[in-house]
C-alpha cells in the first residue's frame, strides 16, 4: 500500500479503492481485534495474510498498534507490500477518538465508533461491541445491524472468537434473510482459555452468507510464530454464565 490517506468516510485507503472493493464479485477480508499493545503480533499477521486480502478490518482496542504497523511500513518495503488496499477500523473502549500518524509529516487520524463498508455488494458493520452488551450476547448488536441494513457484522470486546448466522427480522414475505455476526477474538489477550486468534472472511456478491475461517497464532518449538486453523466455540457467548 503506497498511499496512507484517511478518506472522507474515515477509511484509510488509496483513491478509489473503496469503490473497487464494493464492486468485486468476491472480497477477502482480514479481521483482527483487541491487539492491546501487540504490535509485533499485528505486523506478523499482516505479513502472512495481508497480501491476499482486499481489506483489513480492525475492531478496536489497539489503534496504536494499527497505526504503528502503518508507520513501520514506510521503512519496511516487505511490510508495505502486504498491507491490504482498504483499512477500516473503529474505536474500542480502550482507544481514543483521534491519533496522529507519523509519516513524512504528522497526519491526524479520526477513529469512529461505528464504521460501515461495502464489499462484494454486501454492507458490513464494524464496531468494537462494548456499547451493545456483547458480554452477554449479540441481541442488541443484531438489532443495530438490522437498523443500519447490514448483512455482516465484525466486532470484538469479548476476546473470544465466535461466528453466528442469524435470521433478520422482517424482510419480504416468505424470505428469511440472514446476517453474519463475526468476532475474530483477540490476537494478543484471549479469554476463556482460548488461543490468540483472528479471522479471514470471504464475501460473495452472489451468496447471502460469507465464508469464514479462524486462525490461531502460536509459537512452535523453535520459537517461531506460526498460524494454524482454529475452530471457535459454537453458540452465543455469555461471559457471565
């Protein structure tokens, strides 16, 4: 990614890249959340999976890690080549609403509470989740997504990887429209005895439901960081059960 510019919709992308993402027949999205200071982990995920992604969505609590990765790409050509062309991000409960990106000059970056993007014709809602009581389930988050007309939701906050496909309320008679609610987990500080995780989501223009996979980040016996497929817990997550 050669152009580090925040557009009017607050997405960081090259000129016109958002429109390209929206019109794709298939879009691959790298979804990361809750890095909490894990700059090395964040950059390692981008180095391994960013090149094949059409967009990066970060669900908050670690905006300095995201911006640090972007700053590092200015002097690391290999990292720069692997950054997806569209970067959407939101403010977590541990983030500020604005930061400064240090490029050749000091560039102000605004961090929205909510963000929406379109990928392969599908509307995606990105939020951290702390304003929707996601510690006890996704009912309020789903209601917000329906209100905004989203087909897919990416969120974090629980630090637990999870994916749910739910039926939207209303809609045309005789149809059952679906909505995907995907939490990539935390890439640095997981909870519930789970590993460090993130997700890759493939969105299709001609399919109502995305395909998704989760990956665990772990160190092998040679102290090398590796990434292996991971199956997240099924069903609603309630941290108070």
